[in-house]
C-alpha cells in the first residue's frame, strides 16, 4: 500500500513537486522548463541587472516571464477567452514580425491611421517588430503565447497612447499596462524604475502620468483583445474612443514648454 | 366506482368495530339524517348538503386513503397489500392524472422516458421484498458501480467505486425510468391476490378535505373526509399524503413546510453517446451555475440532469439538438470561461467550431476517464426542465394523517435521493402500520404515527441538510471557498474509510 499522508494536502504535493526536479519535457518549441526555485533565481538576476541597465530588453523579458504568476497569466488568458476577438487571436495565433507587418507599406497609409502611427513610431524610435524576444520560461503553452502577444503588441500601445519611448514614457506605459493586464513585470517596472529618475521627473510621473495610466488602464477595454493587424487602417482617435482611452498630455511638449520657460 | 364490502375488510377490533356496529344499527333505518359538510377545508362547497344513507357512508369508509399515484403512493399501496398483517386493510388510492399510460407501458425500442431516477440498493431491496422488482423490465435498468465527481472550477476529483460498499458485485445504484417503476407497481397491485383489492381511482382529483360527519351514534368527525372530483366523498381512518411537493393533504393538516427555492432548474434529456462503451459510470461535474450529471442507461444511452439558472435552462431547451449536445459535452470537458462563452452563442456552427478547438487541446487519455465520452444526439422531445427546491415539513404526521415522499420533503437532485427517501418513508410507515394492526391499535392514532415520524425525520433531515450544504458549497467560484472545498475533497478522496461511510449513507443503508 502506498503511503497516504503526503497526498492528503495539496500543499504537501506542491512542495514535493517543487523539490523533485525530474527534467520535465518542453511544452512548446523554445520552452525552457524551470521549477519554482529556478524561476525565483531568474527573476532576481534579471531584475537586478535590468534595474541598472534598463535598455536590456532581453533581461526585462526574462523578468517578465520569471515573475508571470500562472494565476495572473491565466486571468489574462481568460479575458481573451471571454471575448470573440480575443478567442480568435488565441486560435489564429498571429505573430507580429516584419514579415507579417510591412512597415514600409504602412508609411503610405493616411496620417491618422493606426498603421501609419505605428510605423512612424517604429521609425522615429528606431525599433523594428523583430526586436521582441521569444517567450521561454512560461510553462503553459497558451499563457506563453499570451505573453508573446502582449510583448509584440507593446509598440502598438505606444502608438495608440502617444507616450514616447524615453524612460518616462516607458514607465508610464508600464503602469498603464499593469492596470490593464496585471502582468506582474509591468507593475514591478513601473514601481522600481522611477527610483533612477530625477525628482522633477518623478514628480511629473506621480502627479500627471501615473493617475492617467491607472485610470485609463483600469477602465479601458482589455488591450490584449485587440486584433491590431485588422485595424491598421482605422482612425487612431476612433480606436482610442472605442477602447475607452484618453490621450495623455504629450511628454515632449511638456518638456519643451519647461525648457522654453527657463 | 367498485363497491367493496366493509365487513370483510375492516379488522373487527377497537374503534372500527364500534363504528361498524353502530353503522349496522343505523343502516337498519331506512333513511339517515342529512349531514352538512361545513367544516373548514380547502375548496369545499360549503353550501352543499350531502345526504347519504349509512350504507353509502360505510362503503366510502377506508382504512387507508392514499392521495397521489406517484412512486411513493403506489409503493405504499403495494407495501401494505404485500404484508400479511396489513393486506386486509381497505385501501383507496386517488390520483388526479390518468394511470393508464403507466399501466400499459412497455419498453419502446430505442426510446426512453426523460424522467429517470437512480434507485439505491436499499430501495431496490425493499421493492424486491414487496414483490415489485420482479415486474420491472430488467433490460431497461442500468446498474452502475463507479461514480466520478469533480469540481469544475478547481478540477479536484473524487472517485467512488462499488467495492467500497463491501460486496464483490455491488452496484452503487440502478438507473430506471420512473415509468418502468410505476408500471411495475401497478402490475404488482393488479396481480396481488389481496382481498379487498386496492381501489385505484385515477383521473380523480381530491378537491377538498374536511373533517368527517357525525351521525346520531356514529362520530366520524376525526376522520378526514375527501371530496373527489367525480362527486364521491370518501373517509379515511388514515389519510396518507403522497401527493407531491404541493401536497393538498399537508395543507389540510396545516403542517408547515419550510425551505427555499434554489433558483435553479433541472434540465433533463435522454442522450445518445458516441458509442456504447459499456462503462457503468455515473458522471457529475459541479459547475458554479449548478451540477451537471450524466447517468448511464442501457443501449449506449444516458440520462442528463443539468441544474442551472432558469435563464440558461430556457436557452438550453431552445437550442437545436446539435448545439445542445455540444454544450453538454462542453459542460463536462471545457473550462468555465469557455463554457460561459459558449452559453452566450446560438449559432450551431460557431458553437461546434469553438468547442472543437478547445476540446482538441485536451489530453486524449482523459476521454472516458476524466470525463464521459461524447454525447452525439438528444432524443427528440426529451428535453424538459423542473424547478428545484428544498422543502422539509416540521412533522409528517397529524391525527389520522401521514405524509410520505415529496409531500414531506423535496430536495435537489444532485445526490439522486428524492425518490429514495420516499421509499424509505414508505417502508417505515408500512412497518409502523403492521405493528399497530398486530397490537390492535388504531392505525390512524397520532401516537402510532409518531413512531414513523420519529424514525424518518432525522434521517431525511440529515440527508436534506447535507445535500443543501453541498449545493451551496459548490454554487460559487469565490476563490477562498473553492480552495477550502478542494482541500476537503482531496482529503476525502485519500481516505477510503470516509468514502465508505459516505457511500453507505447514500446507498440508504
Ligand atoms: C430533475 C429531477 C431529477 C430527479 N432525479 C432523481 C433521482 O435520480 N433519484 C431520486 O431518488 N429522485 C430523483 N428525483 C426526485 C423524484 O423524482 C421525486 O422525489 C419523486 O418522484 C417523488 O415521488 P412522490 O410519489 O413522492 O411525488 P410525485 O411523483 O410528485 O407524486 C405526487 C402525485 O400526487 C398527485 N396529486 C397531487 N395533487 C393531487 C390531488 N389534489 N388529487 C389527486 N392527486 C394529486 C400528482 O398527480 C402526482 O402524481 C428527481 C427530481 C427531479 C425534478
């Protein structure tokens, strides 16, 4: 007869599962299975490094995956499963790459469209759709895709909010994303990154941008359910209205004003 | 109405003897005083005066009048008539609907009735004892010896196997169409050599119940007197209400029934499984909107009871058959979010596509192990729904009155106990009446009847309580509650002796 006590409580089982590392197999191509201790280690390492070097997108990506509590990722996935478009995305599994999105074509779209704004955004900031890393450390295959999708859509979020890629814009957007998706990494970034800013910048974040980000992020419809590829020719303001997002004050304008006042 | 002679039937003892003698004296007079029925009671025509001769009064006196020809009422009649101590009682059974279809019922190939119940070993044992089980069409009975129950939110599971009941070839329960049982009960009543036979008055409604009349030297005022829709008036030494959840007998006796409505309906249907996998497994998954159960039937069929909100019940009944089956499959297989989403869709093709996509992600080994194989068809016209409630009477007895079955208690079908509790009531009441006749006591006396109540109330109360708590515990997806119930279920699952106790209780032992 098998010993019974260890199986009585799920928590005991959980611990057992955590302790025994018997090389689980990959759940999807590129998956690197990790146990809870390895995840903690990854999170700590990538967190510390990216704090001192915020330009390391790969480290931020790793931090994002290592801290992606399954419960919160499932919540985000369930948000997609509750929405017709979200379901379609999960089913089609679209990837945003320079092959699927022709940036040069988008530049010929009318001024006010999502596609044009996005393309100009990429051009101005000197990034490409391919700069996004592949998800490796999230164990559930479907949640891994959700994380991948979030990551690839990140530039669209910049485009639709009009926040710049400079550190303050990035931090505000992280807060907005956290309020909208509850992905832990976005929250961690939004809280820790400002520690490196000047008091004036922090002040601006606290009084103008965080209130905007939290309010809009929480009340807007889930951005993860937007099929960006299908609305490239839609008017930005219309989409913003449909999603329930107010445009934030332009950071660069604000900065320029401040400089001219000096 | 067939007239039975009273002489042969009433035990020549105690009160009845006196009544009988008094009436014989009375009947020598050519006419009787008219008796006015002005007592309180339901739907009784106060202005009417009833003139009767004593002989008609006599022929309308019964030892036991059973109101309700459902399974409880018929079992009581068969139980009393099968016992050597009570077979000579004069019994009438009044049922408002026609019993002809139940009487002439015979299994129709490949078609099943949608009212199906699981009969526990204890109920089956009693039905055998009173000679009814032999009349049940065995090919329409599906025993099962394995039961898989799980939590739709957390996935925690419990598995009951008949070996927990002890015996080698034990069954957990027997799935039977209610009509099969009713047919067997009526056939048994018909074949019983009892004298006098049970007077079965179907298509006859009890329209009012009052206290009986008083004659010069014959006082029937403590006898309930029933006004029937055919114009007859019958009186009972013991009136048994087996008349279902809205029991008129209970109203007459002024017995309070407490409880609440679950704000759920039980959607029933007869389903065809993808193939006859010959597995004798009962499946039940607790969804936050209510449990869904799939119970095996012969010929690769299954009986569905899906408890859900009235809104969803209406929706499920309105969908076409294909979409309905897909939703049943989804309810056993998919996650709660997927199911909720599918419940908002109406287009069959969309439902099918969405289902196939999500179902395709499930591990193939789970098929038939963690959830049932697929449902492919719903029998035409077999979908129906019933409001679910919980009711329990403060007492089951009053002078000359007893309640059995749903008239005394109604419960949620999640444990398949409603009908079985009624069988337990009947067995107990028959025992009490047997004992009273042996001792020469009046079978309608409250002290006699109290024994029945004392025996059954605690058992029913416990079962109703447990079922009610389970219903409430599982009708939420609030995470702390889900956590607690998941740990609880896993503990029970790992402790065989606890499972054994649960199964013994559910089997009616
Ligand atoms: C969806 C569903 C599934 C169920 N599944 C199961 C199961 O698997 N196992 C189980 O054990 N139980 C089950 N039950 C419960 C079971 O069906 C009932 O408990 C059982 O049928 C009650 O029988 P009864 O004879 O006490 O009452 P009823 O069957 O309600 O009979 C009452 C009878 O009284 C008659 N009547 C009422 N008023 C009058 C009147 N004024 N005059 C004359 N006649 C009258 C009615 O016509 C009726 O025939 C289920 C119930 C539901 C709703």
